[in-house]
């Protein structure tokens, strides 16, 4: 049986953690690419040396040549700068947009049928850029953020209630930034609404901590941003596509009228399966949720306008 081929562009913190996550679960052969001499081969070799302990029989190549990425089934794009303390994700726009345009042109030349999963910040604007540069259909170009933001919220809820993380669901809508919209109304613990288990003040505190979840980690690390949870979130999306699981996950997807938004990438619930983004699920939002999503959409749009496409 031919194994799937997954390319990870950028062998930094998120890229390398992704490669390891995917290899441990044997989701496919992994090609890890970076422009820094020796970085990708070094990390690939390190992951391969964990394989006997992980019990994983996939191939991992570390490379600086796009030819090695040819005919990938999925390409995960993590190349670019990460935040430092005091920076917002939007501050990364200029530098990362030139990296992302360059990378996308090369990637699509070698893998014209791949799914493109964008991780680089500012996430929704970079995903829009990848869509424009690749010219790929919208089901094959998506961004990862909501799975991570929701996982943060799930962890905070589980910690507060002292229950298993496995029983907690949460949903975060909107762009990946300070204006994200954690939907407490859709959070449950084994089907029990969160509001039945927690005071409104506690829920509000968790929403706030979720919004600042990335910045909280940046302020500890000082030299970079989160990577274990982002890598796991990417892994879950890759698994949903490669195993055609049809999972309902928050994904940055191109909206064309859904939620009253057009021609913009924003985090929304989608059905993720073998065809990629198979469906955008439209929720009936309450008025305050709708206006919060509108504000989040505007902040993504203002970044996209700065891209000068
Ligand atoms: O939820 C999310 N979407 C995110 C996004 C969660 C975590 C991190 N998020 C963003 O991902 C973060 O703000 C950054 O924009 C990217 C990558 O974060 P990471 O923490 O992995 O950054 P690193 O460790 O600096 O790694 C980036 C790598 C580094 O090795 C560079 O040499 C490489 O990118 N790089 C390139 N690779 C290939 N091609 C080009 N042109 C290139 N330029 C830099």
C-alpha cells in the first residue's frame, strides 16, 4: 500500500513538532523542509531516531530542495517568523507575507493536487494569500487556528471543573487574533451545557484566558511562541483529511456569503474529510455573537487589504 506523503514547510518549533506528531501516528511519510542549512535534515534524523521507541515505520526526509516535496498529498506551511513578547500576530504581516508568497509558488509547482494547510501568522490573512497565490480550489486551502484555540479553552474548562479533557467540547469562531470569538454557549461537558456547571464570571474568565492563550505562552518563552498544542491541532486536521473522518472542526475557511461574509478567510465550523473542507456549517448566531464575528472579520479584512494583492 502506498503511504501518504506529507510535507511540512518550516522545520522550526511548530514544523518539527508537527513532523514528530504525524510520524508517531504513522499518518504518512514526512518531508521536512527549511531554508536554514542543516536544520531540516538534523531534526528529521532526530525524529527517525525516536522511531524505534515510538514504534513508527514511516520515512522522514529533511531537505532544502523543493524537488523532494513533489507529489505531496498535504503540505503544511509553518515557514515564517513567530511572535516575541509585546508583538501582535498582525505585526508579522509584512515579513511573513513575502515568505508565504515565495513558498506557495514553489510548493504548488511540485504538488499541484495537494491540500494546503496554513499555520503561519497572521493566520487568516496568510491563508487568504496562499489561496490567491496557489489558485487552488477553496476546499484544498485552509488555515489552522480554531482547533488550537478550542483546545486551549477545553483545557481551561477541564482544569477548572477537575474533569477529563476528553469530556469537554468547546468552539471558537472568527479570526485567529485578539478578536476571536470563543462560543461558551456551544461548550459542553459530556453534553451538559457549561452554563449548568460554572458561574458566568468563571466562564468569562476562561473566555478571556482563551483569547490570550497564545500571548500567555509567548510571555513565558520570550523567544518564540507555542508549538506542542499547535502541532497537535495540525495533526488532528491532517488525520481528518487523510482518513476521511468528516470531523466537525473550527477551521479558517474561505467564506462566500456564509455568515454574511464574502471573499475572506475566517474561522468557522466545517466538515473536514477526504475532500478537505467539504462543507461550512452555518450556525444561527445570537446578536452579540454575530457582531463579535463581524468585528473579527473586519480585523482580518484590514490585514488582507494591507497585502496589496
Ligand atoms: O495557531 C496558529 N496558526 C499558530 C501559528 C500557532 C503557533 C505558531 N503560529 C505561527 O506559525 C507563528 O506565529 C509563525 O508565524 C509560524 C511558525 O512558528 P514557529 O514557532 O515554528 O517559528 P520558528 O520556530 O521560528 O520556525 C519558523 C521556521 C524557521 O525554521 C525558519 O528557518 C523557517 O520557518 N523559514 C522558512 N522555511 C522555508 N522557506 C522559507 N522561505 C522560510 N523562511 C523562514
